[in-house]
């Protein structure tokens, strides 16, 4: 049964508020809210939307929201999810830009952001660990992961190029471990 | 008609910035020379604020830049224009994916991309860590949070609120 558009909007609004930083910071929130709490999508689907959202134009968080909204409620769900995820930004940034810019230097706020940044790193580590257990199984998977990480940290490869290279690796044998 | 110019410029950014919010930064710098809506110094401040305020950083920057150019209506116009290309492209891709998701080659490609996307996410975490894990206090708190999240499965939102409070208490 499809969920209501209002529910889609409200849920993405809530997730937008708690996203600090880029689209990657949103992945742990999408996972705990949409995969674990609401059970709207599976972990595999979430990762698929993220992979595709990486090489489609625009903001990754918006691409992922659009995908999930479409799966739940077609075109109107896509619009509701996108408007939901951008609404907090519009409200908060307009408030900050118009009235509160001087408060951004506030020491307590800076300490709070310091704590939030640490929690975002911890959330990313745990989400990668969970998805690793589900998605990294074959020798080829290990190789792609290690090469990708090496290229990102020491090479100068764009995310889009990396995803395209990984996609091409889908056509080489995967050397699945175990009895399968 | 500044709103039409804003809409066009941010539509183009949304269409050509592939790979997420920070990819839009060079496009925003290009606007400085073309329109003088803001200075490079102002844009640098806007990016810093967008990274620490709630919301995806790419959206925050679009709203902020639009506001600087043409007030609050400008902020809304810029943001909506930047997400419009995403919505159109994802609409057609999602339809195609639903039709083809059982296709052998599509499955092969999607499965193959996963480890690379995990590497991308981990590398993003590494980037944040390089700037935020600066002493024993932050390193210890990170270790504590990783273990806590692993053993106590609470929503990510609970941990973000908790970390903000701890950040103030411990002066992180």
C-alpha cells in the first residue's frame, strides 16, 4: 500500500534537518529511518540508488530522495521527497543569511558542531561496516574496494569516473568464495 | 529579470555538477566574475556556513548564493532550479530501473559498483576525520561512538543530538 505524500514529505524533511555535510552524511540517516524503522526499502536498494545518484547530475542527497520517493509514490512521491529534503535547508539558510550570520561564530554552537562532526564520522564507519557485510563477498569485490579507496586517497580520480570503472568491472568474473 | 537569470544559472549547475554538492563549488565561483552577486570572500564564508548548518551542503550553498543575489525569493528560486534537473533525470532513470532491474547485465553492474561506493563513503568520512579528529579527546569520543552505535542500535538522529550535547560539554 502506498504511503501518503505528506508522510513522505515529513520524513524527508526530518532527515534533511539531521544531515550535516554532504550526501554521504545522509546515508546512515536514510538507513536507520527508511531501511530499519519504516522498512520502505532494503539495504541493497538504498545502495543502488546511492550508486546511481553518484553519476547522475545534481546533489546526491536529492537524487537519493527522488529515487526513494518515486519508488513509494511515483512522480508525486518523487516531488514530495525532494521538496521535503530541501525545505529545511531553505528555511534554515534564509534565517541564517538574513538574521543569524553573526551567531554562527558562537562558541557553544562551534563545540556542538565539533561533536556532530565526530558522530558523522562514526555513523559513516558503521554504515560502511554494515553494508560491507552485505555487499562485499567476492574476490573481485575486495579488489574493487581496495583499488577504489587507493585511487580516492592517493590518486586524483573523480567519483564519477570511479563509479564508471567499477561498473565496467561487473563484466569480469567475480571469483565468488565458498560453495556457490 | 534577475530571477530568470538565477533560475537559468542554477538549472545549469544542477545539470552539469555530477558527483554531489561540493562539485557545485567551482560553478559557484564562476558566477562571481559573470554577475558580481557576491565576492570570493563572501562565497568562501557561505561554503563554510553551509557545511555546518543542517541540510545537504549542496542545497544550503544554492539557497545561500541565491539569497545573496536576490533576497529570499532568490534563495528559493536558486534552490528549486538546482534540483529540477535531478528530478527529471531520476524520474526517467527510476522508471528504467524498475523495468530493467532483473536484467542480468544491469544486476551485474549494480553489484559491481557497490564496493566502489562503499570506498567513496569511507573516503568522505576520512576527509571529515582529517579536519575534525585533532586530539585525544576527539579520537576517544570517535572510538566511543563507533562502539556505542555498533552495540546499541539507535537511530542515527539520536546519536547526532547526543554528540552535539557532548560536544558542548567536552568543548570539542
